[in-house]
C-alpha cells in the first residue's frame, strides 16, 4: 500500500514509518522540518504542514491512507480532514492520546487527579480532535489511543486491544511501547477492524 505519514520526524511517526517500510509498504513522509529524516528504500520525503490544507492536499493525492502523527496542539482537525478528502484519500488514521480514554463511566483519564498538568493542553486538544472525527460523516477514520505510559521500548508483538477504556495490567500499570503501538497501527491499516471509531492498545 501507499501511505502518507504526517509527522514522520516525531518519536511515534518515525516508528510507524519503520514498521510500514519493514512490511514492504511505500511511505511518503511529510513534516515541516525534514532535517532529521534518513533516506530509506521505499520512503519518499516531502515538506508539508498539516495546518495548510491547500499545500497538503497535493502531497496526499494517490495514497491509500493517511496517518497523522502530529501533536494535537499544533493541528486542527478540520483543515486536515478537508485536505484528506480533497485529495481523494479514503482513510485517515490518527495517532491518538490516552487522556480521552475512560477510567470509569463518564470519566476520562485526563479528569483524574493523577493526570500531569504538563500533559493537559495536548490531551485536551486530543479530546477536541476525537470529537471532530466523531462528527465526520464521509471519511473513513480511525483513532488509536496508546496506554497511559507511552515511551520508546521493545518490539514484542504481544499486546491487547481495547475500545474506549484505559487498559491496565493486574498491578494497575497502563503502558505500551511505541514499537508495539506501531505494530497495532499498521495492523489496522492492513486489516481494518475499527472503521470510524477509536480503539486502544496496551499490555
């Protein structure tokens, strides 16, 4: 498949790119600053901005899906959705956050006392982005939330899939490596199981 990846220079975006390339997909990596991207077979690099739909649309044309790995505080859902639809790409997959996951009926992780203040602006922007997706009637979208602790780590290929609730192990730890997250996201690209909805991944 041919995949456009917005935010390829980020920690998650770079790992998603590696997983896609490892499986033989063609990747167009898009970022504002391309200085940190190393050339690889199967990878095309394009400079672009997710907040500029007119400039982004031509870069997305001809792809089977778009993956957005941009930070929510720097991307508005509406221009991005417009660019994907104008480009004629049928699918958008979004690297989500854990803050919007439910920890109890009607209560999100971001609303718990333990949620760090430093992460709240990004998490609240992620809630707004997810709400915008849920109002989208045309585009086939998927939003993948990681677990609470989301850091670089090991690629094990062993994890659990959930829906809107935070996943945790028997000791209450909620975590997923970025490498295993990338596996779950690429699995969803290859075999869609969560069309027009959010899901989560964790150990």
